[in-house]
């Protein structure tokens, strides 16, 4: 029996679809029942039998921060894909991020140890990998992460989660970690995560930046996860990035696929510096959620280039070009928009 945490998320739902193609017994956990419909929606992008496929999943209502509910989910399980996480770059969400990403992962790892799980696959992030002084130098898996750097609260807690997974390997659990870039895929247009980028750009983003980071299609993330789980590879991490793109280039590819005009103004370092300070003041006065933090502006103008050669060479892996990924995802977004209108 395979257990998937975070089954109602972007990666989790696509992972479930792939796993079900092999008639494997799959169990997935969920926290909110209304999000189950999003899984069916994702399935419907790829098959006419979405409902029948969905019914093959054994769903368990559980929370990775609630050990008793997790214990039930782990019964008769031998492989675990840990995709559940809380994604936020808002500084005031640190304690919530820590509880879900670090403590929740610790709970998953502890149950993997006590249930003698054969293998654990964890979805981390490129945010937990270090950067070089030279922005043109490619970042690899063993590039040191500087804990003293001005890291985002999300990066700090995902790094802490990785520490829990490595602890598990010392206690007898074989594990692999993947570090994907910004994940592009359909179905979660309102999630606030990477999928919502498509909708935000469609609604209008007048500014662009020249910051560079790694991007990857969600199907590549899932394929890498499954291949690593099925392999004899253990206790290693892999960067999962198709291409390093500037946000300006990503916006141009997206607006072209959506049939709208690209951003015409550059968000200079000065504009970004003013922006995050005004956003902080707005949050203090109104209580509204932060949309722009100091760390986010730093990322927006930073050049970080990632090297996925380890995955490519180890598994003979081929990535989907990002132009194709963006085109396909935008097409599904436009189709959904038409259906909802």
C-alpha cells in the first residue's frame, strides 16, 4: 500500500493520477473535504474516466500535525510520498509554517520509522539549496545553504523539514528528497501557490523583473518522484528543474500563450524596496495578508541558476521544455475560464 500526503495539492493530485495508472493500491490523506473536488478536476484534464479513477483511491481524513489520525493512515503502508506542505512567504506565518512543514514532517518520519516503511520520498524545494556569490555559477545539490542568510520563512521551514527526513535515514528509513523549482501545472488557479501565477498574469501584472530561477512542469516532478521511489537509490537529494528563466521571460511566454500583452515596466530595485515597505505598512494598518515581503523582493531580483544534471544522468531523465509546459497549462486555464463564464 502506498500513502500520499498532500493528495489534494498540485503535486499530490498529479502523483495520484500517475500511481493509479499502474493499478497500485493507493491511500491519500486530506484535511478539507471540499478540496477533493480539485483532485477530480485534475484527473479530468487527462482522462474521460476521472470519477472512476478517483474512486480507486482510499481517502483518509487526517492531518500531518495530528498524530492519532496519521496512525490510522499508516496502517499496512510500505511506501510513503510526502507532498503535504504549507507554502507562504509571509513573515507572520512563521509559526504556522514551522508547525506544518517541520513538526508535520517529523510526525511523518516518526511513523515511517515505527512502521518500518520501506521507502520515503519527500517533496522539498530549491529554496533549501544554497546560492553562490557568482550568480552565473550553477547551483547543485551539495551547494551549502547559509543559515545566516536572510532566508524566507518558507525556506527556513522546508530546510528544517529536510533535516527531519535525514534524521529518519539515520533511524533506518530509506529516503529520497527532490528539490523542484517553481512548479507549473493546471487546476489550482486560486491556490496562492505557483499555479496561481497563471491567473495573476492573466488578470494583469504591469511589472517584470530580471530575476532568474528554476522552473519545472508538474508532470516532470511526479515522474522524478516515482522513478526515484522505484529505484534502488536511497538517502540522496535531486534538483528537479527543467530550465532557468528570468521572470520577464516567464511572463512573456505566459502572456503569449494567454493572448494578452506582456508587462511593459521593470520593477527596479528601488521600486521593489518601496513596495515591500508599503506592503508592510498596509498589513500593520489593515491586517490584510502580505503580498510582498523583503525576502520576496530579494528573490525577484536575484539570479539563481540550478543544475539538474544529477537527475538527468542518474535516471536518463528528459524534461519537458518550459515553453511547452506553459502553453499547455495556459490552454487548460483558458478552457476552465470559458467553462466558468
